[in-house]
């Protein structure tokens, strides 16, 4: 199913897609040169917003949790990319230990772990799933929402290695397991657990990719530089691909401190966006998204259209904004230019999410929400996913077709997602403790 895109505002996007198709050899050459300089993250997902006049990433996740939502017909792309990614990090790897999030009651997330395990197994690895959750003290079988199951085993540490001990479940013996590489599917929002520190095994992604240290503002600062260079290549205004942003680092929503700083930053950013809207003749009302500078799962986010919106917040909103996943207190926020989404499926607002492994696009899906508007965050309770949105691979444009033909629109999505991936690669290199 290919979503319907409102066409009244897509002139700017059509021009962008035309330029991308015409410059495809230069674009791919440019990406190849970048990947010679920077190490790609092992995997990532990028949330995009398509406003017709602007196509931009609004979030980049380095611990993607939606592999179960990908089109199963693209499994071969995932497997091939996984083989390349593993060869780069641990060429001799035969065993892989996956460490998932601790929320074992989320059966949809467990389905993601099941699918990720299948991909890595199909890539030629012996895969087991180890838990660092205090709730998992013995080997445990957990059911997904659709009848599959995964086996979780408690992780133990011996010196500078983590492993699984021999155990028995349902009459089956699971041998002790010591892996070359450890794949985190846990974003470390609650901090870095001591069991994962100073390991001699290859830990992917690295610990500094987790939300205990990572900041969205660092990512988008790197994205600014990437887009400036890419826009020169295409001779376009970088704003078409790039949401403006600012930060406010001393906010306490409970104590109601930092509100005036936040209101001032909101006003400055809205004025900056208004100038761009006037330049392009855009009649929509500018807005910004205020969200925690660290964290995920769509928590701690609000849509703001006026500086007054962040003054005198009611108790419910202050409570919502003050804490994110794992009870992490919010003191730093990013104020990001809001990007409308004018895509819909069955009249419900939708946004594309692109998945990558190594530096390859392996597919994607649409996040859909029937209860949200075109200027609101869709990563919220009530969302659902349309896994068959990408009918063809994002990496195979139809240069003879129209610029807005599905494979060409999806190629554009893949290009912008890879720009965000490159920004993440730069961000990780710059934040690596070894490079400090």
C-alpha cells in the first residue's frame, strides 16, 4: 500500500526529487567517499516528515525496535547488510549475543527481538538472547503477540566478558554461550549498567550511543554540517532537508524554572521559520516541537505554536514533559522546527520510518495515527504501522519514471535517511571517549 500524498504543496519536493534523480551517480559517489571516512553505525532507523515543501528527519534511533514492521519481502536486504556489518566489526564472528530492552511485557517489542534474531541467524551467526533485567533470573520463554516465542537467558559476567551459562528449559539443554560480539537493542536510557562496562568483547553499538550520554542536539549539529555539504552538491537550499533547532539546558518543568529561557528560544525559532515560510510562499502556521534532548519512545514531547504555549504550563503537561523512559528526569530540551506531514493512509496521518543496517537501506514502514494531526508527534499510544508501504527497495529509483513515482519518492527518503545516518556516524566519532 503506497500512501496518498496531498499534492497541493509538493512543488518544492518534486523539484528536490528531480534533482536527486538527475544527480544520482554524484550522490552515490559522495556517499561512498563519506563511508570511507566515517564508520557507519551498525543499524539505525530515521523518522522522516514530508511536508511537500520540505523533507526532513526529525529523529534518529541507534537502537531500532521495529524490525517486525518491515516488509518481509525485503528480508534478503537485511541479511546481506547484516553480513557486511558483522564482517566489519568482528570478521571471525560465529556467535552473537543480543541484549534487548528490559520491558519484557511489551509483546510487540518482543516480536522485534524475534525478527532481529532471525535476521542475524540468517546472516550466518549462532544467535542467543541474553537479558540484563533483574526480573530475568532463570532461562525464560516469552510469547509475542502473534504466537511466536523467544528464549531469554540471564547474562552473567566473568572478568571482562559477558556470557550465558548452561541451562535447561522444557527438557532442552542450552549450552554455555560465549560470543565474539554483543548486539545491544537496549538504548540505555536508564544509564550504563556496570555489567556492560569495560568489556573485551565487541559491543555494538558502543555504550556512548545510548541515551545516558547521547544528545539529539549533538546529532542535529552534525546533521547541519552534512546537509550543508550535500546541498552544495545538489545546489539546493539546505533548509528543504533540515529542521532548524535550538536547545535550552536548564529546564525544570516541576519547579517551573527555565520557562522564560524556553519561551525566548521558541519565539526566536518561530520567527526564523516564518522568514523561510514567507520566502517560499508557505501559508501554514509555523510550529516547533519541544522534546527531551535525550530519550525515545515519543515521551516528553509537545507541539508549540507560540512562546505563550510554554509559559504557565498546566500540571498535566508539566508532568508529561518532566520525565521520559526509565524515569529519566528532563532538564535539557531541544526546540526543533516542526515539519508538517501531508501523507496519509485511509485518511489517517502517516510518516515514513526508514531502516538501515551498516550504510544500506533495508526497508521501512509508515507510522500511522488516527488520533493525531499533521503537526503532532505520531510516536504515541494508538499508533499503528503499515509494513507494506515500501513496495520496492528505496535504493532502486526509476530514472525514466516521474519524480513522484513511488520508487523515486522512496529513493529520496533513503537519501535523506542516509544523510541522518552519516550525521550519526560523525556524532559517534566525535563523542567517542577515546577521541576526547
